[in-house]
C-alpha cells in the first residue's frame, strides 16, 4: 500500500512538472517575441502599467459578454477560475511573512476544509442544520477560522480578531432575518472585498495607485449599469431562455422588475471575473521582489512555500473533484460552489480588519 502511494505521488509530481515546463516554454516563447518591442518591454516591467493593461484588456473582453451572454460567465468562470481563486485568496487573508506559515497554514487549511465539507454536506442533505438559514453557517465558520488563525499565531492582532468577529456576527443577524437579501448582498459585496484586500496588500505607491484607480473604475461601472447605461442591449426575456432567471432574481430579490434583475446579473458576472483577476494576478504581484511576474515554476514554489507540497496536492484533488461535479452533475456542483462562494465572501469580510494592522 505504501509503495502504491509513493508511486502515485511520484507520478503526480512528474505530471505537474511536465505541465509547468510546457506552460513556461509557451510563456517564454511569447515573451521573447513580444518584448522585442521597447514599449512593450517597459510596460511589462512596470506594475502599474502591466496591471492596468491586463485589467483593461479583461474588461474589454468580459464586459460585453456579461451584457450579451452572462450565462457563459456563470458557467465558465467558476469552472476554470472558481476553486483556484478561492485557494489563492486563502493564501493572502493573513500575513504571509510568518516564519511558521507553511506548517500553520497547512494545519489551518486542512481543519478549515474538513469543517467546510462536512457542514456543506450536512446542510445540502438537510440533516440537523436544515433549520438554520443557509447564510448563517458561513459566517459562523469564518469566526471559527478567524479565532483559529489568532491562536495559531499567524500575525493577527486581538483587536483585528474581535472586530472581524463583530462584523461576522452582524452579518449572521442579517442572514438569519433576511436570508435572500443577505445572499444577494454578500455575493455582490464580495466582489468589492477583493479590491479592498488589494489596496491594503499594496507595498508601494505605484501598486496602490493601480488598486485605487481600478476600484474607482469598478464602482463607476456599477453606477452606470444600475442607472440604465447598458439597457439598450438588455432583453429580459433572454433570462428565461438562458435558464438564469432564478439566479438573476436571487441577486435582486427585492425587485419584481426583470430588467433590474438583468442589470444585477450583468454586474455580478462581470464583477466575478474581475474578482478572479485580483486574487489570482493583482494581489500576488504586490509581493513580487522582481520587476517582472514570476514564471509558472516559481509561482508553484511560492504556493508550496505557503501551503506545503502535500497540502497543495490535496488542494489539487479538491479542485478536480469540484470541477468534476460541476461538469458531470451540474446541479450538485452549482449548489456546492454557491455555498462555498458564500463562505468565501464571509472570510473576506471577517479578515479585512487584519489587513489594517490594528494593534
């Protein structure tokens, strides 16, 4: 049995190495061609220009899709980026400079994942938690993780823990009294939470400029859409055709106007895609020591340094299982991902005070 596990572990390492090598070769070939141009070379070596160019390119692609076919983003976004971005955010919720970060983060992640999976399954199959509002348990679990992080000494102050707990308890009350309004609010708010974490994670003026400008632009787009700037392209009848009418209503359950539902669906799918970019690209790059982004191999080493090689493989397995459910049992996969997304939003809110360095 031990030999079988060792062989499987060796085969997984080989496959990961082969994939990383292929990705780096493609990346190097592209950069070798693109960076012959001096303007592109200067752009690539500057965080502000590089990040803003990447973000503007993403907006130019994603925004029209979110207006014309939001259903595509609802399926493809979580399928490709959903689970990886949740794990990425887990790495940056607390200080990564802790000398014991690998051991403590591995323990924290395994405990957190175990409780999350157990709670989701119990709730999903309507066992003894069926009486509890579906929005309450993510907030309670976020408090548990916050306290656990504090006692594992992962660089979080007592004041930050207390304030994060108060925030989570406040949302608990909201979730208990108005579960539908809470769910819609937390799903929309968690897209903004990524921007706040980005701003607070910045290490210098250039990074902070990029984060603040992006946040303001994100806010302006929301205002424009909510006041009807894209209504000329919206046809509420398509919501039913794309089978996203329930999702659209869920985001704005306080309204009976399908046009209002459509606007909120556009903003949610658009914001979700930008949210992925921030956690997977913008925030990790704030901690770069080089002027250029890390290669795939160096990025993998950073992940291993944070989570440990063994834990990283468990994470990979969880992602594969989640994507498999999404592909082969869509309703179950969608339900589980939705509940994990609520938990993700709760964690972003609970850990925000820890980024303000309260002492």
